[in-house]
């Protein structure tokens, strides 16, 4: 059963022509980039913290622990004005979200390239088909036409197979990025309120 699957994959790979190689490389780079972002969120999932817990930490920063604790303590340590709090939170956003945004843009470009690369395979496949038709006197006309059509369809399908899950994963990471950004805004608002009440000592 496994051998049959391997043989079928190899048959499709060969029928897809030379563009299957850049498509395979493109697919590996796309999903490496997307999984890297997902892993980053896994190690920085403080935006899913218990609201009661982190709100208590904003009021009592000495009790805060972990990555979120470091953020809360940094936002309140030796601040002299509300502008200082905003600057600290902007630094936190920049250190986390700018890195994520750059990777999302990179992954989005790659995902958008996949169907275009498949379309290029369609063009080359159709050119091979027309070449087969123009040499209709030759005995291998049917083989040339069939090979060209096969290449045209397989590369297009491969490009879409790479792109569709990629777009889904992009939406997932964008939603997590928005959650992280919204969480930072909540922490900033709570910290500013605490400073306004005079509970943060410079």
C-alpha cells in the first residue's frame, strides 16, 4: 500500500515537469516560515493569560512572574509620567509585533507566489501541447499532447494545494497577532489607570 502511494507520487512528480522542483522548495519555505511564527506564539502565549491574574499583577507587579511578569514590571519600573508608560509599552509592542509582522509579510509573499508558479507551469505545459500538435506528423504526437496537458494541470493543482492551506494558516497567525496587540493595549490602559491613581512610584 505504501509502495503504491510512493509510486503514484513519483508518477505525478515526473508528469508535472521541471517546475515541480521550485514548487517543492517554495512549499518547504512557506510552511517553515508559517510554523516558525506559530512556534513563536507558542513560546509567547502570555496574551491568553487569565484576566483576573494579570490584572492583579498590574496592581501588584512584584507578584508577577514569567514572560508576562517581565512585561508588566518593565512597563512600571521607574516611570515618571504617563508618556513613559506609553513609550515602554510601545517598546514591548515593537520587540514582539514588528518581528511577527515582518514574518507574516514574508510568508504572505511566498503564499501568493505559489499559485503564480503553478500558473507558469500551466503556460509551459500548454506550450508543450501546442508543440505536440504542430508536429502531428510524428508518431509521438499523442504522448506530447498528453504530457503537456498533464504538466499544465499538475503544476496548477500543486500551486493551489500549497497556497490554500497557507492562506488559512496566515489568517490564524494574523488573528493571534491581533490578539497579542489587543492584549498589550489592555495592559497599557490598566497600567496608565494605576499611574493616574498614583499607585506607581517613580
